[in-house]
């Protein structure tokens, strides 16, 4: 009998399986986790709750039910409900806008999830904000502490939104895994009880991080991050957990309905906002939120400009704290605009040590590459950030010499202006 059932299963059709949210075609399906298997279907025509057969399959182990979403009486009421939700958190102005954009991105038909990073001093409510965000779609979950790839894979398998709490730093491996989860990819590990077998798990999940003083984000993660710096909550403004979560439960259904309503509007406007737009990294997420930007009190393109500004600040922080980046900028300042210099890696390392005055130092600064090979691995991470400073760094292969060479160029002023990310003023025109 066992062999018979196995044979039937091998011949049966195969379906992709989703956790909580399923973007399929132009529609997004949200599993409410109820005993009746209610599913919210969101399309450009509207959203509705369906019970019964739908063209997607969900994994429902350890899945808590969501409240039945309430339908707002128009977009204005949906915005008001989201404002009430943001009012529970210590967020101001631009921070509320970025959080609303991040939450809306959870329902993007083209899944692309920036990593939401919450920082701030102790008492700023970082953990509470992370819990409130995670529990919107995963009521059974809390924020967690994960230290290895296996734990992160298990969390991604069993949850749609993942919250990682109280990080003091983001190690290189964790940074790389978070980049994979943001834009999609496979995590591979050896299959248990085998020598050569492997398990490849495709993951793409929204992630929330919290930490008091997270070290500077690596440049690849910085381009995939939404950073919110929270201020300490005044003692007279604090409330008890009982009061906070009672208010949260009372508005949970309204917040879901508001997000579904805004997602419909974003889907309708998608083709319009794609025309002739200059967009930052994570373009699919930015364009999706841009579809709803007029409803949020923004002009077209303003949300993209805000993301440009945020990514520019994060990139500048990466460069400011990187000793090699600072040395490259100092070396380029000795050049005239338009000048190009060619180095092999060993020569470039020697020139950089010379320009910062550590050529003969026995102890190098923290983060300084210990060899030419280490420098060659590090330089590609700096190429994007250097452009903001009017410096181009390229790598090419010299066939006759059979070695890699680096080309350092000081950009002329006209070109440098084109490389600088646009800025946006923080006026009072936002809601």
C-alpha cells in the first residue's frame, strides 16, 4: 500500500506552495488561516474574501488566523485607519511614510522586500514596533534571536514576516542571507545523512531587524534597507502593554482592510508610474508604492526621491566608515578632473597605504586589507559608493600581462553631478 500511494503521489500534478501571501500573476492571495480556509484575493478591480477552491496552495502548519478584514468606506477612511495604526508607534513624518510604504510592499504582486531596520536608544520602543509589524500578518509570531543559517531557514519556512530582535551587529554571513531574502534566491545546505546530497530552499521574505547601535550596514544590504531611527519615548507618554495591545487588537482588522484597499489602487496605477521614471534599487517595490503615493498626500515621484535620499545617506555612511574608501577618495583628490590611473592590485595597495601614511606601520587600522588579495575582494563593494564622491573605479583584465588591473578615474564636475542621488526637501506637504 505504501508503494502504491508513493507511486500515485509521484504521478500527481505539482503546485507551488506559499506561506500566508501568494503573488500569482496580477493578483495577490492572502490566507486568513481560518478553519473555513478563507482567502483574500486582491486584484486591480478590488479585493474580496473567498471561501473554497482557489488556484494557489498554502502551507498552514502553525498558522494562526487573521481577523476578518474590515472594508473602509473609501480611500480617505483607509488612510485614516493607517494613521491610527502609526499613531501607536513612536514614528514621525518621513518615518511614517516609509513604514506605510514598507507595509504596502508586503502585498506587491512582484515580490521585492526591503529589510526594515529599526534603530535607536534604549526605551525607544524598537521591539514593540517590530512585534506590531510582524503580528499584522503572523499573529502567532514574536520577534526572535537567530544566530545561524539553519535558524533563518526554519523561520522562513514557517513564517511570512520574520522579526530579528536586539542585534548588536550584522555579521557578513547574516548580511548576505538577508540580501538573498530581500530580492530572492536560494539557500543551500547539505542534506542530512548524506555526503553529497543538498537541500536548496528558495526564499523571499520580509524581514524586520532591531538594534540599539547596529554597526554600519554593508553596502549591498544598505541598498536593500529601509532605516528608521526611533527616539526614546518620554516617560509621560508611555503606556502599559495591556493598553497598547488592546488598542492594537481593536484596529487589526481595519489596518488589514486599509492595506488591501491601498494595494488595489497601487495595482491600478502601476502601468502609469512605470513610464519614464528614475527609480532607485528595489525598483519594483518603489514603483508599487508610487502607485498609491497620491493617496498618501505625495506628488508622483516623491516617494522614490525619499528612497534615493535614504539610500544615499546609508551609502555615505558606509563610505565614511570604510578606511579603504577614504584612502581612495584621498588618492583621487591628487588627480585632476578627467585623469585616469592604472594599477595592479599590489601597486594600488601600496599607494593607498602611502596616501594615508601607514606604509611602514606595523599595525594597520581596523578593516584595512592585510594583502593584495583581500583588497581585490573588497574593492568591488566600494565601486557604487565612490561614484557619489566623483570617483570611478573599474576593473579589467590585461590579457598580455595576464593579470587584473584597476582603473581609477577622477570624474569631471558635470559627470559628478549626474552621479549624485537626488535630494528631497522635508516640507510640510506630507500628511
